[in-house]
C-alpha cells in the first residue's frame, strides 16, 4: 500500500537533523545533577519538541498528498500538526532562552504576550480546519495556502525568535562571554532557518534543521555537564561565602556584645571596691554610716558579680555543649521541690518588675522522677528569666503539664508564657541561633548575650527533649519545652534530693575539733572558703601558695586540706605530689580536696587519678562543700 509514497529530497536535511538530534537526546537523557538547573529541563523539552516537529514534518512531506491516496482530512491534520509543532518549537526555544537571561520582570511581559499569541494561534489553527483561511485542500486534493498563512504560520515563530533575540541583546551584559556567544549563535541560526524557509515558500525546509544546529551549539557550549558542574560549584562557593560572612558578623557582634556584658558588671565591682577602699582609709574621719555604706557597696558587688558569673557560665555551658563535654546526670528528684524552688526565685524577680507571676502544675504528674534536675531548672529559669526581661507590663506564667505517660516514663512539658514585646514572625526561626540577638534596634537597652536560648535548645536536645516557640509581635511569646523523664518507681518515701534549705539549716553537723587548711592564691577565694567553713566551728588556716602550704603541712596536722589548682609557682597538683614525697609532711593521710574553677566534665575523675580525694568546683556552693566535708572528714570529728 505504500508503493505510491517516496521520501522527497527536500526532507533530507530534516532526516539528518532527526538522526543527530536523537543521538544528542540520548546523550543528555538522564543526568540527576544537571536536573537541579532549571534551564536544563527546558533544554530537554526543547530537544523533545524539535524531535517531534522533525518526525511530523518528514511524515507530512511523505504522506500529506491526496493524489497519492491519503484521505484529505488526514492530509489536513498532518499539515496542521506540522505547522503547530514548528511554532511550538520556536516558542520553547524562546522560553528556554528567556529563562536563561531572566532580567527584572521584562521576560514575564514578553512571555505573557507570547502566551496570548500562542493561544490565539492554536484557536486560529483549529478554526482553520473548518474555515480554511490558513491552509487547506481543494476538493480535488490540491494543497493551498489561505490569505492568513504567512501572517500566522511564519510571523508567530519570527515573533518568538526576534523577541528573545531582543531580550538577549538587552541583557547581554549580565551574561558571561560563553553564554553570550552560544545563545546569540543559536538564536540567529534558528531565526535564519525560519526566514529562509519562509522566503523560499517552503521549497527549502531549513527552519527545523537550523533550529537543531542551534540546539547542538547550546548543548556543547552551555548545557554540558562540565559547565553545569562549574556553575554549580560556583553557586556552592557563593553560598559558603555568604554563610561565612554571616557567621563572622554574628561572632563579631557577639564579641562586641560580650565585652560590653562583661565590662558593665566589672566596672561596678571595681567602682564599689574603690569606694570601700576610700571610705575605710586609715586617716579618714570615722563615719557613723560607714557600715551601712559598705554593706550597700558589698551588695552591689554581689549583684554585679552574679551577672558576671552568669555570663561566664553561659559561655562555659555553650563551649561544653559544643565540644560534646556537657554530661547529663539523671538522678531521682522531687518535681514539687524543683517547681517550688523555681517559683520562689521567679516570683520575686517578676514582682520586682511589677509583673504578676502565675505558676500552674498538673496535679496528676507523679512527684518522684528521675532526670537531671539541675539542667531542667537551668532551662526553665532561663526561659522565665527571658520572659521577665522582655515583658514590661502584665504577667509571666509557667504551666507544667505532662504528655506521653506510660508506667515508667512521661514527658514533662514546661510552657513559659509572657505578655511582653513578642518576636517578629521573620525573627522566630533565628531565636535559637547562638550569638544572635534579634530585633536589636528595640532590644539594645535590654542586656543579653544571645546565648541563653541556644543553650536551652541544645540542653533540651541532650535530654532528648525539644523546645518550640510561638509569638505575636507586641503581644507576647510562649516557649514550650518537652523533656522525657523516667518515673522513680523505687521511691520509698523520702526525697533523694534534699529540699533547698536555708543557710543555717544546711549546717546539720559541726566539726569543732577539725583543722582545715585552705590553699589558694586568690585572697577573695580564701575569704569565701573560710566564711563557709566557719559555720562548722573548726579551726581554719589558709596558705596563699603551694610553697606556703608545704611549709604548713610540715608543722601542723590537718583533718582536711582544700587546694586550688592554678597558682603561681608550684600549682595544686605539683604541691600534692611534692607533699606526698616529703617525709616530714604530717599530712600524708589527710584528705586533700581539689577546689577549682575548672568545671569541665570528667575533671573529677582526672583529679582523683592525680591523687586528690575529691573535687569541688568554684564558685563554691555551701551545700556541696558540706557534703564533701561530711563524706571525707574522719567520722569522730563530726558532731
Ligand atoms: P539574650 O541574652 O539576648 O536574651 P537569648 O538567646 O536568651 O539571648 O534570646 C535570643 C533573643 O530572642 C533575644 O535577644 C530576644 O530578642 C528574643 N527573646 C527571647 N525570649 C524572648 C521573650 N520571652 N520575648 C521576646 N523576645 C524574646
């Protein structure tokens, strides 16, 4: 049945183009990396469109002839499809090119006009099937061009190609040399093919073969995987550079902020100290209100010292978390003791600022839990501290509820709400970033380091918990922390952690016959340690250096020695070693306790392995100091 049909010579270019374009399509068939680049997907659409157009064109010039036996409607449909696919190919080409050179919004206008044009073109081609004003066949089977053939079938692709060439010229400065050359060559070649085909009234079928050459140029110049890889690497470098700049800014801001935070309380400490020295100068006239003044200065020094300590603790905590050295130590504790403790502390702070403090606890939560009470307390106090800090009127509320309960465990949920300044929606994702304070233009008067929430989040994560925040700018915020805890099923009636006791209540024993030696080069530390140990009513001696301590250890027998680590001359560890070698030392059996600010985890074991009996961290907590004395002092000295 096909004996009438033959392949006309004028389609040879198209057949050749079909051959090499198919090979190109296969080469670029699948490349997951390159698919990340949008222009590449459009490029593959263009290849596919061109292949379809080529097939249909060749089929049209073989079969669309009624005189050879093909029914007229089939011929008409083939001719229509041939035209539609050619126009579509030029449109896909222009979309590809415009995406590539995308300039501020201009492309959108051009593609909008292009879309209207294409829709109109398709409608006209459908109408043409009935009204024959573009292309048609006479009843005798002769192919005819209607009056609108040239304006519609040729001017549409010419519009696409010339508008994208115009865009290319306008945006040429934004492109690299390689892109400029290849995009220009490809589009001019394609346009040239369309024009020749139109000028020869279809005697030369060159629009699709020239378009295919354009595609070839594009593929081997800017759509190759090497070039894409290069672009991709440049993009990654650009992102990395931006991240580095951002991190650097954050660190610089942090340093500036931190020096301010440290300098302010330090100035207060030094200023107050100066005043004390001035007022107690020997030749000063006795001043009756001297004691009151000194008390006030001392109180100010205490406040400033606490601020300073909390800043330094934050830095230490973050460093510990970042270096993976923060350990979570689960132990049995009493939830109510913890929450009462938090309430006592926070109610005062809130009320001092004129805020009401509300604390609610779900009474069905078991009271005896196992977890790291200290860290939970730190998290909740941090959130409540922020709530008070960032609220000027209204209230601060802590709600404690429970989620996911089973016989052995539950999730504790702490929700801290405030009616404060709130956080902008766009800032919410950054509140937990380390070193970052947000909304600085409004918050610069409020002191802070930008570390608190980051510590909260990381600490919660260490306990397998998480933190979230909701906020309405100007109205208030709500931070929610969920932390899984085990239920203390072995609890037999007495809380394992003692309730927080008042200063005097902590001294449940005395050691009037005990002799203590405290070794520290810092005079203040000696004063603090002495003051704490005073309550035990024993004898306390001090030494300001390792050398002095060694001398005292030869003349006195002590029941317990507290030793600082870092001291000028011989340090604490060296002093211990020398004392153990010293045959005149009367204290070779005496418990020696390391007393240091080196609070990193694992230090206790380290000091014990060096020969110390135990370890207390500075700043010293009275409760901890008494625990150590009780544990290591000979029992007959404890009353
Ligand atoms: P800072 O030491 O600055 O308070 P944080 O890490 O605790 O650092 O908090 C980070 C930022 O989050 C703060 O600078 C503040 O802008 C914002 N923020 C934290 N808590 C609140 C809150 N309760 N209300 C409003 N803003 C808050």
